[in-house]
């Protein structure tokens, strides 16, 4: 059955819809979240704070154990928040899929990485949906939140639920609502970031809005799950393309002996028509380097060649190599080859003040520096241990001895807990890829 046929067949509200809607309105719904990572855990706690009984499900037994011990592994979630939610009886966690049969709503918040071939890897989503289909019952609302390409909910999730014997929009409901978490952002969290919801039927969307509207400040309904899926990809592709432009301008300015950071500071005084984006050592994390590739892949599948997105990805992906080449030039100018030089990296997570090193440009930079024969050390209190292709590194404090004993200190992640004046004072030369040393005057500093 096509999506349009589903919409036609289920255009009226059912008794099942009414019963579920009433349970959500009265906070009697038992809410479930599959995947308790940087998206799922904050969502579960937000729903719990809104008065729902929430069960978090994760196949990772270590995560479940740590949460039961009231220990957080997500930067933006405190131990106090977890303890409060659990002590008040509104939040519990398990790795047992049997609990799905007891739930009224299930939000899927599992990873959607890329394969080495840069194709979408939806294995975690498919595993979660398989789990749901084994245990689900009539009257449940399923919401996919994982970032993915347009058509995933209709083409992959919907058929699985239908094959399990459920009529979508009548006795079971399916929607898509893209996660919009920004780790480390102190201003915006799950409760005050508007929630976009698209449903397979209008009733599906209505229930999704009813659920999320009870715990977030603002919701917006779009006409389909495809639109909702595309929203997230547009948001992050917008950032990727503009960062790509900023990176290319930075390389151009370096070639022309112009301070790109001064250029950006001056340009952002314009009150219209300009939004500042900043260059850096490359993209990192779970969204910006990955989401545009999902869109790129899907567009190519339909016969459309998105050249602009492809070019931005090419520029951003090349930044770690450009950084290492610049470091090599800096060392050569000081009469020392990069081989056997001691390079100390300041910050290895993919963005400031978080503990997540996934897809961090620092990893690729370390690989390239090691390949050139450099001796690597690093400082990052947010990432005490780092594995780079099986090579183990441990963070060391940036003491005067560590800094002065290095041939080059490279700022890759600009954590705010560091005293950059002290870093500059004790380092022989500092390559600042993030403009962390803004305002510090020293001939030791080379900025991107």
C-alpha cells in the first residue's frame, strides 16, 4: 500500500487514536525511548520532567548500568538530573526489549553513521524497528528521530510495521521528528528547541505533536515524514556549506597574507545579509560531516547531482591535511623537519567543552602527523584517553614543562577551561586553528 493509499484509508480518527491521545494529554501514557545517547537520554529526561513515566531502552549494558548507578556519560546531562528523575519514579532504564509491549509511545534515537564507502548505515534503525515489531501491540505511536535521508520512514519503517499486521493511522501510528540537539550548548536544550513533526497520516502527526508539545516549548507540523527528514538535512547541510566557504576563504587569506579572523570580525558588523561562520581544522561530530553525505547519496540515487554540497564536503574533508601541511611549513621555516618533532595537540574532541571525539578532525590530524614521523602528545580534560587506529594516547596536563618541551603546540579544539596566555607564554610556537588566542599579541602565534 502506498503512502497516499494509507492516508486515504485512515483519514478518520479511530477509537484507538482517541484513547492514546487521552493518555498522552493526561500524562498517563507510558513513554519509551530506544537509544540513550546524546539525543535519547536528554529526550527521556525531558519527557520525565513533563510528568510521564519513561522507560529508556539501550542494548549497551554498560550504559544501563551507569544510569542505574546515577552516572552520566553525556556532557549535557548531570548526575543530579538522572538521580532526580529516577528517585521520583518517572524514569527507568533497561536492555530488555519485552518492556516495549507495555509502552504507549516509542521514540527511536539510535545512531545513523556512514559506512566506509560513504553510504548510509541504517542497521541501528532497522534493528530498533525489528525489536519494536517483535513486541509491539495495537495502539502505539512510533516516532523515528534518527537523522536519515528523505523517504526512510515511508520506505523502510512503514513496510515493517505493515508486515507485522498493523494499519498505520488507525490501530498504530508512525511519525518522524528530527533531533536537533547541539551538545555543549548552554542556551538551547531539548525543552526549548522547536520540534518538527511529520506523520504518515495526519493522525500520526497530531499524536506526535501532542506528545512533544507536552514537554517542549514549541512544535511545528509539516505535511509528511519526507519533509521532516529533509528539514534536518537542510539545517546541517547549510552549516556544512557555509563552513566550507569559510574554510576556503581562510586558505585564500593565508595565501594572500590576510588575517581571516579580522576579515570575519569586520564582516559580521553588517546588520543584514551576512551570517558569520568560522574556519577550523575540519568538521567533526555526529551531524555536520555526515548529514550532507546522506543527502548527497539520496540525491544521486534519484539522478540529481548536488555539486555544491559535494564541493563543500571536499573542502571540509581536506582541512586536516591542509593543517598538517601548514604545520610542516612552519617547522621548515624554523629549520626543523616535522619528522621526529614533538607536536603537542591542545584539544581532541570535535567541539569545545564536550567529551565526544567522534569524527573529530584531531584524529585525522594525529594520523597525518604520525605518518610524517612526528611524536604526538595531547591535552584534553574532556577526553582522558584516545584511540587512533589502535594507537593509544592519554591526555597530559599542559604544564610549562610539557609545553616548552614541544617543538610545536597546535590548538585544535578551543576548550574554555584552558589558559591560552599561559599556553603561549611557555610554548616555542603555537599554531592556532580556532582563533582561541584572539587578543593575545605574540610573534609565537600562527593563526589559521
